[in-house]
C-alpha cells in the first residue's frame, strides 16, 4: 500500500508521503520536458476523506486538484477512505456510574491508502523547438 508506481519501469520519486504528517502528500520540485518547473507543494488530503482524489500538473508546472476536465498530465490519484473514529472514555461517568464515551477521529494515514503515481512526461523529440510528450 501507499505509493504505487503506475509504471515500475519509470519510477516517480517526486511524489511522496510526508514522513512527519502521513495525511500530507508532498510533491517535490521537478522540471517538465517543456522547461516549466513544478514547484514543491504539500497537500493535506484530510478534507478529501471519502472521496476520489486526482492531482494533475498543468503545462506551466502548476498543480491542479480536479476530477475532470482537460489537463496536461495526471500525476497521482487515489480513493481516500472515509473518516474513521475510535471510542474513547472521557474519564467521567454518567448518573448510573457508567463511563462516558466520546468518539475521536483517527488521523488520516496515507501509508494505508493506495496512491497511484504516474511517471512524469518524457520528451519524445523536438521539432520546431517544441518538445512533445508521450
């Protein structure tokens, strides 16, 4: 689980799970074949729980979270699981002497989610100064 390379022959090591906060996906700086630079960015996926998630990189290097539309390159996608809760005693008791229990949300841990990461586009050749991607 966690990061799944869509093409194991073209590993993308610029999309990683933050080791200090496993709810955060980190995108490291990368230069695209057209010369644009994808700047580093951290994306907390907590708000995407219970939803599909797709991350695109646009031709100018910007990152875009979307589920549809026309984009330059699909970078990563996952189905983020629903929020999970644990029951936890509060240390107090009710009028019958029974422990009072509250529900506490578990933090999202992307290390338990399959995140499909696609390789960066490759140059296939240059004609008239324009790089093509495959």
